[in-house]
C-alpha cells in the first residue's frame, strides 16, 4: 500500500496537465487546510518549486533527489526568514 505522504509526479500526470501548459507539478495542501478549518485555525501555505515537472527542464530524463535537496536547503532559509518576519510583526 502506498503512503499518503508527498510523492513526485509521474510523466503521465505531467503530460495530462501539459495540455494546460503547466511546467511544474504540485502537491496538495488540502488535508491540512481542511483540518485547520475544522479546528478554527488560520492557515496559509508557502509553496517552494523544488524541481521541474517529470519530463520537463532539468527533469527531462531523470529527477535526482540530491538536486531537489539542494534547492530545498536554499529555499527553506528564505521560508524561515518569511516566518520570522511574520512572527515579529504579529507577535508570538
């Protein structure tokens, strides 16, 4: 049985979305948004593009996890800065 966690898109999924001119796949935040609403908690999402969609750009032949890790390491520093700024503005 496949887990419910994050996964990379398949080339078939991207080809289907390609008809709509998309170049990046996406993961959903829907389970978290629904839970936050049920709990009455404010919710916001920050999206980070970590790789080209399967079969596109640098992912034309293969998606290398070390490439994704490098992008995420850099991007998470920026996300952390955004969160620190928001906490400073709105208090803890």
